[in-house]
C-alpha cells in the first residue's frame, strides 16, 4: 500500500509540475508587457528582475527544459563557449558537487582584487585551497559565532533601531552597519571609515560575482576600491604590529600564527584572507536582511507569526521565518561554473544532457529551492523545512565561508525591527527596495506605530 501511495503522490507531483509549466508563459507575459522599457527585450529584462517573475519562469524550465544547453555564450565576463541552464534540485547539486568537471572561474578577477594572489573562493580543489581554508578556520573559529559575533550583532541592531522614532531606512541605518562592525571589531580591520568599507565591499562583490557582462566601468571602480581596501588592511596590520598588544580577533589570531611561522600567514597572505572576508560579509548580510524583510512584508500571516516569535524571544522560530522568506528571493538566483571537460549531467534519465567543455553552467539555486520533486509544497511559506534543503549561500566546496555567521547575524539584525508593533512599509517608493543603480539594496524604509 505504501508503494502505491508513493507512486500516486509522485505522479500527482509531476503532473502538477507540468501544469504549472504550461501555465507559466501566460503568467509571465502580462508582467513583461506591463514592465517599463523601450521595446520587448528591455521590458523582459525589467520584468525578470522581479523575483516572482523569475520563479514563474523557472517553472516552465523545470517542467520542459530542465537542462537547457545553448551554443551561445550569455556571460561575457569570463571566457566560455556556450551556456547551460540547470534547474532541477538534483542536477544543481550534481553540478556543484562535481568540482573537477565544473570549475569556479573567479581566479583572474580575484587576482586583480588582491593585487596578485588568488583567494580560496577562486581556487579549484587543490592543496593550496585546503591550506588557506584551514588557516582561516584557525583564525575565524566556529564557536565565535555564538560567543562573540551574534551577541555583538544583536546589541548593535537593538541600539540602531532604538535610535529611530518610528521609521528606519533599513540598509543605511541598520543592515549595512552591523556587518561593517563585524569587519572592524571582529575581523580587526580598524582605521577605515564605515562608508568607505561599505562602498569598497559593494564594488568588489559586484565586479567579482555579479558583473557577467565584463563592464569596464565597474571593473575600474572595483579595482580602485580594491587598492584602497588593500591599503587599509595593510595599515591595520602595521598598526597592530606596532602596538605589540595581542587582541583576540581574526587579525590578532593571524598574527599569532605568523609568529609561529604558519605557511600562508605572512602579511600578504593575511591581507588576502581579510579582503576576501570583507567582500563576502557586508553586501551579502545586508542584502539578505533586506530581501528577507521585503518578502515577509508581502505575506501578512508570515509577518505576524515572525513578529510573535521576535517578541517571545523564540530565536529559532524567528530564524526559520527569516530564511524561509529569504528562499523566495536569495542574494543570487544562479551559481555559475564552467565545464572543464565534456561532461554529462543527469545520466540515465530522460533529461540527461552533455555539457561541452568550455560551457558556462548556470546552476539555479533559486529554481532548486522551488523544485516540487524535492521541496514539499514549494510555493507555500513553511517554517518546518530542513535546513539542508536551502541553498541560500551556495552549495558544496564553495559555499560562502561565512555562512554560519550569516545564519546567526541576519535574524539578529531583523529581530528588533520585527518586534515593533504595526511594522509596515513606508508609503510610496520609499517602502520599496531601491538599489540605486547597483545590485544591492541602498534604500528601503519601514515604519511602525
């Protein structure tokens, strides 16, 4: 009987997926036609910036074109010979697990950022990768999250919200400032202005991971930002050495390891580690906080439940609400890799496809988190999902190094806001995310009673 029930459930799920795929074009078309832009192509580009339109479009692909291979390159920032778009959960995981077949491509840009050396996010699975990851784990310990990082983030978030009367511009007055404090107080990069750190990190992240067209203006600004950031980190290292006082932060621990002659912990190596942490911390945490809050505000029942958890001090339940909301609009909808050889994915299935060497593979983590063949009731807002089903900060070997910090800090940032009575968007455009011409939220105002 259990076999029959499983068969019926599986058949119903697949049938529903096909129906959703058939309906998707009729749902996307009105969004494109009513979008701003001069011409259909411009309108489509505008519409596809909406995470809801992205999710609907991905239903069509999951149902009928789950592994689409094109001979045309869509990404021009890195050398490649074509494009593959992968949308099913199982296949996305396969791409991100097969590191030898599908390689990261960030190395040239990462070397430009550091001024010569690679950072491990741009490395393949090598001995150097293992050394650098191990070094940074010695300096940036897992138990620091609960003991140091989360309590400090929570206190600062409470102070920043308390300074406001009944309205706050979330990025400028809260979500950018908390991770910047992590950079200065926990990483140990003191001396630079907050606004400078935010601007540098934003430009470097944009250049490394988001600028897929190879925009020369973005590259120029990012490399200027990188040079300034390198100088600030060099100054912080020199200042700490001149003090001669040991501090228990990431920089201080790196210097202790340097005295012990740990390979990779010379001044240049420490600078490379720290610049990688700066890039990953500020834009990621701020964007995640804003987009999770934005999605909660679109769902009155989920918002009410999240606020009840915040007021009751149920941090686990609050976090479940925050990250389920974030699932609907993660930092990036795709994770990209390049085929290092001819490779076949989904072997043995009807959707098996050969990926030619040199093809850029867009593994859609957004689509994977809405795949009904893996996620139960994917379109529903659920706070009981297993954490392992989420792909919020990548997957596999190159999952964001600070994922554990992100998981603790994002709910801590939002908790004092969600505890406010009558929390709502500010009126008009102020209550909608304004990226200010960047890929990151620059303004987004909310109010409370």
